[in-house]
C-alpha cells in the first residue's frame, strides 16, 4: 500500500516505572533522515529506537521525541569530593585577590557543573521491555495516518491515469488518419511536380520515410505499456514512489514526442490534456514514500 511521506502520531503512556509521551512526525525528503530526541538518562536506547524507525520508514525526514519521567526508579547521587575541594580553594584565592571577605558557601560549589552527578539504578533490558511496546504503538499509529493520506493520494493519481487512458484512446483513433493524410499529401505533391508520370514506387518509398518520421503508433503503444506498468506498480509495490516517478518521466517523454509529431489539431489538444494529467500525478508522487 502506498504511504504518504508526511505523517504524525502522539502517544501518552504510563508503565510501572515510567510515565511519558512520544511524538513522531515526518516531512517530504528524497532520502531517509532520522532525528531522535531522548531524555539524557535514556540516550543509551537511541540505536534501538533508530532501528525500529528505519524498519518502518523508507523515505522522508522523520522527527522522534520521547519525553519521560521515572516512577519509583531509584536514583543514586555521587559527589566529586576532590573537585569540590579544588574549587573551594580556587574560590577562596579569588576572594582574597579581590578583597572579598565573604565565606565560600555550599551554593557557590553546587553552582559549578560536575559537583554532583545522578544515575538511575535501572536494569537496561527491563527498561527497554517497558519502552519498546510504547514506541511500536506510536510507529503503528504513525504509519496508519500515512496510509490514510496515501489512499487519498492514490485515488487522485488513479483519476489522473483515467484521464491519460481516455486521451490515449482518442489519440489512437487518429493514428490511421495521420498515416492516410501522409499518403495523400505525398501523392498530391508528386502529381503537382510530375503529373501523370508519377512513380508509385517512389511515392511508397517517400511515404514510408515520412511514416518513420511522423507516425505516432510506436509512441502510443509504449505509452499504453507505461500506463499498465504504472497501475501494476501502484497496486503491488511497497514504497513505489521512485519507480512511479521514473514511469512518469517515461510517459512524459512519449507524450512530448507525440506532440512534436502531431499533424492534427485534435491530437495536439489531447496532448495538452495528457501533460496536465501527468503534472497532477507527479505533484502527488512527490509526497509518496
């Protein structure tokens, strides 16, 4: 199923030891670009989070935020005694040099980074067993939102394909007329120049040469084949965006060639309709994973 590259999911959760929320959203991007934001005491899980996200998202810029606070997980505080003594000595020296008589306080020491450190005493695997299901639930909801939006895009794309197929049918009906017009024009010109001494063999040779140059039958056949391949890819390929974009380029090439060869006004008008339908399809494809 085709998915949109844009999506969003928010999930609040409470477990035995953790309470928090998870946000996941994504934007259009040609390649996969993951941004993961975790609380400092959970940063050890970033590789695991990235692995889960990479398995679920193929393209796009995805931003993941996890906010959490512990519920009952014991915290161990540690003081850097040696650093505190050194800092206290340095502060007293600064006070004496500046002529300040004020005594060094505990607040002065704690204001210096690194005096105290905190570490949660937690079993890593047990904690991940609590977090992983919540992350998986968030990703599931995120992909569900992308599939809903992707379904709407596919409907628009199919409408564009219907326009192309209708235009292709109209152009196909003009192929015999184009070839007949070539034969008529060549014969008339030969008669103007050579009169009754017209050589049918030369006329046939000239017609064959012009048919190679101006007939659109091959382009019509290739365009029909590309449309059929587009339908099949859209229906059966996971993350079809890149292949569909390539098929769009091929279809556009055939349409341009038909337009450059066109000798009939109705064909030229239909080519404009085909180009408009293709452009609408390509606009939608820019947002499909």
